[in-house]
C-alpha cells in the first residue's frame, strides 16, 4: 500500500500523462524531501509504466547530491544506461551514425554543430541530453561512434556504452 505521498506522486503522473498524452515517456526526478522521507519512487514509476503503457522512469537524485552535483550526474547516467539504452531500436540506421554525449545545447551551439556534422555526411542518431528525445536515449547503442562533449560527467556513460555495446568514443 502506498503512502499518502506516493499516492500524490501517482496522481501527478496521471495528470502529466493527461496534459501530454503524446509524450513517449514521463521522467520523475526525486527531490531532497523525497529522499529524506524515503518514498519508493521506483515502485510508483514501475506501477505507472504498466498502467499507462509508456515508460515512467525514476531518477533518484535528491538535490543532485555530491560535490558540484557530480553524484547526481553519476546516478542519472546509471539510470539512463540501465533503464533506457538498448531498449528500443531506431527507425533506421546508417554507416555514419553518431551520438553526441554531454551536449547540452547551451545557447544553441548544438544547432550549429548539427549543421556542420550533417554537411560532413554524419547522421546524429542521439543527443545526450540537450534536445534529446526519450527514444534517442533508448537507441544510443546503435551508434557507430560517440562524441563526448562534456568530459566531466559524460565520459562515464560513453564508457558504459563502449563496454557493453562496443561503441567507441572520442572526446571532442
């Protein structure tokens, strides 16, 4: 039986789904309060995934803890890798598929970079996490090369993808 707070979370997820019915997923980020109370966010998300028929993913990063929020980045990378990467297939692939990992599209720099890469004949299969869709995160394993833009927090997920799926990466 859910605690009152967990019932409220379930209601909020249902309301979000009503507001954005065409979204392919719902992400739930825990807060400091949630972490202190000890709500079982994972159980609620699992139940809601089954009930709604779409991914409802919990990110247990209360306050994005750690020095410079680094622990929160690490936890989020683990959650993306464990729960999303490799769970879907892209609609098409090419021999020139790349992923931009650690690209946050600050001030629109991603749009300029995308233009250059496309002109070079590369297909950007996924962006993690700026301008990414849920599905793009799920099919990161089909890239031929990952370009790591933020070496501080993004190299970790590039390492995981290389280890499990054999996709090499280059720090850019």
